[in-house]
């Protein structure tokens, strides 16, 4: 099975620079099937404590795209760290698709040094969706013939509103480097992007269609959060990795 999976992905990997793909389908009874291009990682993953798998659920309720580097809880998840440090699987993106009776997780990733792939996730979303359609067509015999696995993680979510947590995290923009752990709300990110590009408060207010006074309040909040003056926003944008991801804002 492994050679067939890698053969299907080969031309797509060559075109995009990606080196990893994992197809996961989770049924409503929580059983799953999984096809992965990296067998060593896949075997390792299945042996881990299930409490670390805290994003996979059949109750997400929406089709989503998650860029790992945008969420610090993804970068700092134990299994993400293991994938990065032990198997050179990094800078990933997950597409979540809901269907009647099951939900699919499509994991894409590359090697540690290729952080520019994030721009492909942002700008070439259709390319990922086309590949998924192609893969599912070519891998139909492998999918239908896969043994279902039991991989329950319900206990992790007991007493937690998973959808509320997920939606809140998804909207935040996390910074990196020495700014790791700091996140911007969607509106803060919009104001920070405009200010770091040199727009005045008046120009930013016109662009975002809100009052100048409101913009100034956001600027003041950003200065406290980032511990810098407004004139340093451009530098901080580059140092924190924000500028490379700002196209998503």
C-alpha cells in the first residue's frame, strides 16, 4: 500500500515542494481509516497517548483550513513537535471536510526549512482541493480496502465546548520568534498590518471603515502588547513572522 500512496502523490509533491500528505477519514462511530506517505511517522503516531490528538473530532461542524504556523497551540502540540524534530515534517496545513456520516482531515506538510510553503497554502488553496479530489479518485481501492482503526479521544473533550474553543483559536493570529505566545485578534491584525505598512490612523480608519479614535485605541493597545513604539511596527512585523502571513488578514 505504501508505494501506491507515494506514487499518487509524487507529481504533486514535485510541483509544490510538499513532502508529506496524510488522508484521514473519521466515521461517526469514531473509527477511522488513514493513508499516509510517511509510514514511520504514521506508526509512531498511532502509538501515542490519545489525549494529544485534540483537534480531530467528528463534531467540528464546518469545513475549515488550518495553517499550523498561524496557531501557537499547533506549533507547541507534543505531536507536532515530534513530527518536526524526529521526522522532519513541518510547516503544515490541514483541510477539514464534512460529509454525511464522516469527516475528512487532509494533512499537508513539508520539510523544516521550507516555511515559504505557507504562502502556497494562502494563495493557492484551489491547488490543494484539486489534489484531494485527484487523490481520492486514484486511491479509491486503497480507501475502500483500508482496515478501520479505533482511535477514540472523547475523554479529552469532556466538559469542554470544542467548537467554541476551535473557532476562537482559529481567528487569532499568533506571532513567532521572541514574540512567541503573543497573538493578535482579527481587528488588531488588520490595524497592525496597515500601520506596519506606513498608513496613518486616518488612512487606516478609511480603509477599515471605523473611527480614527478607535484606530488610535487599537494602536495604543498594540504598543503595549508588542512593547514597542508605532515606528517600530514594520520591524516587528518582519521579526515576528507577521509580514509573511499578512496576506491571510
